[in-house]
């Protein structure tokens, strides 16, 4: 994952990732022009799964960065990229889908 711009506000984002509503990563800081290898894998039984990125805020509601939906039809087709730009941010997320 590459962070080109953090959410509106000063400093690094306190990032976390949910898959179908359950947290699988974070909270971990990421700043502009920083790359992170997340290393999370998950199994899903339906045709697709919802992956959402959020920025934790202690004094207000968390900031929604964006969601994407890896699909079983992407299995075996290599790496995919998605751009997320919620709340003034700019993230590039890279993922692969494999057969179980």
C-alpha cells in the first residue's frame, strides 16, 4: 500500500482495515509518501468481500478512506490496484486473489 496524501488534518494517518466489518489490520501510523506491506490474508466464502480503509480519530468520528471489493473471478489473475481518496486522502492499495 502506498500513501500519497493523508486524510484532512495534520500528520500521519492512524490507519486500520476492515474486511466485511471485522478489523484485520491496525491501528498503525502511515504518513505521506510512505509505503507499507500489510501482509494480511483472509478467506471468504462468497463471490466477493468488502475491504474498507479507515483513519482512527480519538476526538471525533473515524474518517472513511474508501472500500473495494475483491472478487473470486480475480483469482489467479495477478496483482490488482485500487485508488482510494476519501476525506482528502490518496492511497493506492495492491492485492491479489488466490484460490483456496
